């Protein structure tokens, strides 16, 4: 039988006005990188908070290593590194003092404080107060504290929010490195492509319910989720396809007058310029950034929102 | 339930470092020193007056200022940290909510005590040079001032555990403060309005037991001033034409019990609210 390190059974949370989580079953295997996906407001954060017993479930159960955190909280929370979404810490403490504080709570070796600050590039600001930091810098300190004491489980809630792309990539390396050392990583995201390259298993939450829980591979068969530019050509799309292919944009999907061009968002100006140069009349265009909402719609078979709307980056 | 004292110490140390560095705590400490010395000078007519006289002059101001510091330290403890998200990280560790609450109380209480001991202590040492006859009374005054602060700290932390948002707990803090300021006057009003008689002066001087008892139980400011007088072995006080003598059953140990109840009961209630709370 598979050993589950985190398990939730029929987990339910009703707030006064919102039924945020409706019977969620999750099964996270030991040693996994587990993506917890869903559009904003799907109930991801509430579920994570219930796993950690920060929010008390209305019904259902949570098990961490077989322990129920609402009964044996101290034992269950041993060896967990957690980074909530957009956390702020203490304005008057320095980066090092913040690390030292959490190291003491975890019983971690204090030598790790400096090592981890260096790992997230914050060693230069070791003795500066957090009150003077930007959001991204605070987030990096948050990442560093979550890594203290070589956690057995790493729970990250939208960890890349507030990070610049360079550090978002570095965070992926850190996740892989920790996982290589045996840490189970559970992280939430509303961006599919962020999860796609990392996760072995994934659950998708929508409106408080799990839509699917399966391997990343099986789930991604159902949807592309890649960033794309969608253009609607006035008249026949064949010449435009020709132009795009000659221009080196070969990943195309053609639906009549509409062409989906799979590109990175930096390239979209280049595509539009190319079409304009070749006198191809673009009626309308929009970008899709691999946002889960779009991918999710694709997955459940509904078409994404009608065109004309410029979204994403 | 096992309590891990190391966790309490860690939280307390953090609160102490985080708050002692904020400027307004320093400012208030300096205000304590200056106010005490100025009061001592004013009443001493050129030189410093005795500790006893100084304290009688200063305690009304202390009873207004100390609750403000305590409420400022306490009102935001749970609401603020819950809103910023740092409490989420703290509570994801192997620590109980009781340890977090006690650690915060100890840490913030230490900030408060440091400010009071430094402020009134430095002023006290200066006065001691002139007159050192009442040092023990002055020490009791400082301890009682700390206890007054801890009462308001405990109360404001209780509301911070109960209420969901910082603005609400700030409102509660302001409410607690005004209750502390006016309840004595309200009680006096009730007494004067319900008791037949026309000579207000003699009525105030001959308060019945129920009135005196409810003042001590419900009005921290009056209880604080009364206990400070008892600390100097004074049993009557003449101010502004009033000469109030204390009945025998009001003793310092009994008042210390009231302080303790005011500190402990809100903490227990606060723990109950905090434990039930969704962070």
C-alpha cells in the first residue's frame, strides 16, 4: 500500500457566508512533488490552512504522517516548512533575527540561518530590518525560513507570487534540490505551467471541490496550458499561416479564421509586427498566459472566454 | 497539556526585540522620567520633594499613561499578526497556541516593565539623592504600576484574540481605555444620584461599603491609586478639599488579589478565543 504523508478525507469548511471547501480528499505520497492547482478563490489556501490546523475544519479529517493535527498538533507539525501566500514578518527584526527566531521554534541548527540566507541571495541584507525590504525580499526570507531544519514536508502557498522571474526559477531549483534530499513538496499555484515541469502528482481544485487528482502526465494530456497568442485574421487564414511558418513560428493550431500561436509572451510583439509587415489584416488578438482558469476551462471542455480581451502579461 | 517553556521564551524574546526598538516606547520612557522629576520639583517648591509627595502627584498621570502603553502593545498582538500572515508561519511550527499567547504576554509585559522601571526608576534614583526615607513605598509604587499595565495588556490581548480585524481590536482598545477613565466617575455619579443628602463633600467622605467595594473591583484607576497610597502606609488622602479615609477592610493584599484576577481572567478568556479562532 502506498504511504501517504499528507491525507485529507472529506475535508469541509464553511465560513459564515462562504462554503469554501466542500469535501476535499487529497493523497500526497512521501517523496512526491505535489501540485495543488486551482483558480484564485478555489479554496486552496483554506485547505492548506486546515492541513496545518490554522483553520479548524467544519468536517472531515487531516492526517500528516498518520497524525491528526487538530488532536496532536505539536507532533504532527514536527518537520514542516511552510510559506504562506504573501506573508510579512516583523518589521523591527533583521533578516538574521527573523531566521534565528524560526530556527529556535523548529529546533534547527542556527548555523543554517546564514547558509539559507545566502541560498536565497539575502546574505547581503543579513543585518537590515525587514521593514526596509521590498515584497520580493521578504518573500525570499520567507522561503529561507521554510527550509530551516531540513523539513520532511515543504508546504508552499503560491510561492512565486512577488518573486521576480529569476528568483521564481531559482525557487524551482531549490524545490528540486530539497526533493532530491527526500523532502515531500506540496505547493499551490494558479499557474499551470509553473506546476507542469515540477510536479509528479497534481490535484485541481475548483469552487472548493477536487476536480481531478492524478499524475501530472495524465492531467496535462487534457490541456495545453502553454502561453499562446490567439489571432483572428480578416478573411482566409492560409496566407497568415504561411507567413508565420516562414517566420519560424511553427507551433500553430488553426481553427478557421482563428490561429493559436504557441509562443513566449515576449515574442508577441514580434508576431504582430511580422503579420503587419506582410500586410495581413488582424481583426483581433488576445494572449493566454497559461493561466489555470483558461487551461481549466479547456480541461472541462468549455471554450475559454471570447476574444477581444487582452489578458495576461 | 505539556508546556514547552523554550517556545514561550522564544516568542517572548521576539516580542521584546520587535517592540523595544519601536521609537514610541523610548519616547514614553523619557516622558516618565521628565514628568516625575517635574512633578517632584513643582511640589517641592524649588528643590525635589519627597518620594511620597512625588508619587501622590504622579500617580494620577501614571494611571492615565500606563494603560495607553499597555493597550498600544496589546491591541494588535493577534489581529495584526494574523492579518500580516506571520502568525500562520509561527503556528505551523511545533508550538501550541497557549505557548504563543503566554510568550506574547511575557514578552510584551517585559517591554512594559522595562519602560516603567527605567522611567520611574531613573527618576526615583534622582529623588533618592535628596530624600531616601520612602524607598520601599516607591518600589511598591513601581510594582503596582507594572501590575496596572499588565491588567490592560491582558485585557487588550483578550480582545485581540477575539476580534477578527486590527481596526476592531483598536476600537476595543480605545473602549477599554475610556471605560478605565470614566467608570470611577460613573460609579460616583450613581452613588450621589441614588443616595439622599445634599452635602456632596461629606457624602464623598463617607462612602458606604458597597460603593467603595465596587470602586475597587470595577475601576482599575481608583484601585491603583488606592493601592499606591497603601504602599506608602497612607490611609487617608487630602486632595482638592476632599479628605478620603480608607476603610479597614481595604488592604494591599486584598487589592493584589483584584489585580491578579484582572490579569488572569482575560488571559484565560483570550486563550479560549485564540484556540477557537481560524487564522
